[in-house]
C-alpha cells in the first residue's frame, strides 16, 4: 500500500476482468497523483507519468483492454502569458509505464472529456475539445516534434444561437 492509496480519488477507470477475475484499476487522487492496482484494488502503486506538472482532468481505459491495454489521460497546463492552456491526451499501452502524446491542442478551458468505445480498433477514442467531438482518423498518422500520433477529425457542435457548445462529458 502506498500513501496515495489512502487519498481520496477524483477519477477512476476500470479495465475488463482477466482470466483469473482480477481487474486493472487506475485512479487519480484529488491531489493529482495517478495510481494503479493490478489486483482489483487490493494494493496500489504510484505511477510516474511524464506530464510535466500538468493537471490531470480526465481518465479512460479501453473496454478492449485484454487486446490493447490502452489507458488515456487528459491533462491541462496553462501557457504563461496567454489566456490558453496546452490540452494533451496521453496514451499508454503498458499499464502506465510509458506514455505517448496522442493529441496536443491549445484551448481556453480546463475540460477535456475522454471516452473509449468498445470496438476492436485502436481508433475508438473520442475527445471533447472546444466544442468539438474529436476522433482519430483510421490509418492516418502524423509526426510532430519526433512523436508519431494519429491525425484527428471532429465535428463542431453548436448551440441554437450558433455558438460553439461546451462539451463537459462523453459516453458511449
């Protein structure tokens, strides 16, 4: 048990049961630590993600985790001198040991909802960002700053007044 295991959690993501019935569980504590359990929550350990001091605002785990073990974390970090933040979606496929920047955008909010559909594909992530619901394009990749990540497409949602809607949560 780690000190983080006694802290209140703000977010939880649970994976599918393994052959022995155990579940991989991830949680974010209210003080911003990412913790994990590989025995259905009996014992916890801290993860050390490379989020550079950004605030974790969302967490999602692939329902098809037996195949791809994809964990997604949304972070927000204010950009000094401007009224914007760096909004980043991170992806791990090894239980949180290593991370890749999956989506990087500037935004003016602290909300970055994530949800993973139960499809047998790596492209099943949906992200709410600045009035858009975004999804990776199938088999379309880009390299930015030496990092390979998917190209994204998204639909802009508007209110009856024509303003961009604020996406606060997603579900499938």
